[in-house]
């Protein structure tokens, strides 16, 4: 189930997170930012009205794997689609293992990101 145009960006790098947020906001999306998986879970559990989650894998506090474990165990937020956004060249393989709908490897192709987001939001 998708909810409007609200996107959650889970990324520990302020510059990367800010650039993605600015791009998406410029396209009319509402963006919520989280610097790690634990912060993302707090946002999701207080308002699960997100159409998509953009998830980095390597973060302090709670990484992408631990976040996905928690997300998938919570029926209120388990069905929100996730796109892995990572610098890891094996991102697609790791995203598939996490049950993500897709993966994007940094540096990001912003045109592809916008197409992907448009498919889900």
C-alpha cells in the first residue's frame, strides 16, 4: 500500500541525504530524513504514511540490515517498499537479500532515482 508522495531517506551522510532530499522536494515530494535505522524506525512508527524508503546500508547506531529486520517484523510498516542506496558495488545482490525492490549504487543517477520514485509514489 502506498501513501501519497511521502518518502523516507535513511542515510548517515548529511551531504548525500540533503542532496537527495533537495532533488525530491524540488519534484514535489514530501521528504523525511533519518540519519540511521533507529531514527527511521521512530519516524515510521509515529507515522507510517510513506510510499517509499531510500535506505543506505552502512550507518552507525543501526545499519540497513538491522533496520530491515525490524521493519519486516512490524506489520504496520513491513509493506513499505525499500530501495537500497549504497556505495557498495554488490548493492543489487545485497538489496535482493534484504527483500528490497531495487538498488542504486552511489554516485546516484538522479534521473533513474526520479523514475524509480515515480513508480512507487
